[in-house]
């Protein structure tokens, strides 16, 4: 097992396999009831979270595993100045996998480079939120029966983690992405160009608009 820091860490085929596995777990929960028996998930949440943290914990329990960790950095040694690298090296001795939410972009990557166990990025500041995006992909596949060719309109602030995650995910999965909102809320131009380059290989498209009617026209 390896870390999940960015959607780009996985191939399109691997992402499809993850979604199929998730569908099988939903359809056959008893089949997976002891998949993580004897395993421990460490939830290292350096900033507040409700849905993400509890969904990780619930999932681990439903798979027969155990959970340890903290939901407030103030209750960890980070409050005394311990670095992310040192924290993850220590936690690697106690757990089998880490789910990390951090306010600083790139912190989960630092953790993965120092941990001896896999690290899952549960959101790192304004950078990325790959697990939320995967959950949304599962919902879209369930609704439409496909991902490729779907047109997704992201309305609002597309500069930060979910906007970034969705833009690169759509590019990778052959989906059409429209960021709809004031130009001040668009992602960095360099990031948009990176996603457009990825999209060329998958038949996807990336569009930026401040016209709400244009952004929603003919959307799937």
C-alpha cells in the first residue's frame, strides 16, 4: 500500500479500481467487515474537521479496525513545536496508516516522506482534498453510470482545495470542468495551464468563466 497525497499519484485505471472497490464495499459490507482487523488508523487533524475526520473513523471501524490520534493540534506535541516530520516518524511506530488534515499546504507530503507507513491526505490548506474528490466521483458514477464526458460546473471560490482537486481530477478522468465565478476566485494561471495540458490527453476540457448562465448551460 502506498500514500495518497494527490489524485495525480494514481493512474486513471487505479482510480476506477478504487471506485469499483468502494461500490463493492457498499453493496457487500459483511464481506469487508474484518478487512482491517488488527490494523490501526491514526487520524492526525491539525485543523478542525467534522465530516472528514468522522468519515475516516467510521470507515475504519466498519472495516474491523481501530482508530487513534487527535482532532486538535493543541492536544498534541505540535503545540510544543514538534515538526510534522517528527510526529509522523513517531506515529509510524504505533499505527498502520495515517490520515492527515493540515492547514499548511504540502504537510501531508512531508509526512509521507518521513513516515514508514502510508499517509492519506485528508486536506492540506488550500492545496488539495483528494479523498473528498474520490467520494464525489463515487456519487457521480452512481448517478450517471460514467465519469468520462460528464460536465462539472464548480461555482464559487475555485482557488482552494476542492476547486483545485476537481480541476485536476476532471482533466485526468476525461471530464469537462467549468470554474464559474469572479476572476478573483479563479485558480492560479499556472495551475490552470497544468490541468489543460493533462486534459489534452484524456479528451477533457477546462473552462474559466464569470458568466453564471454560460457556466450552467447544457451541464450534465
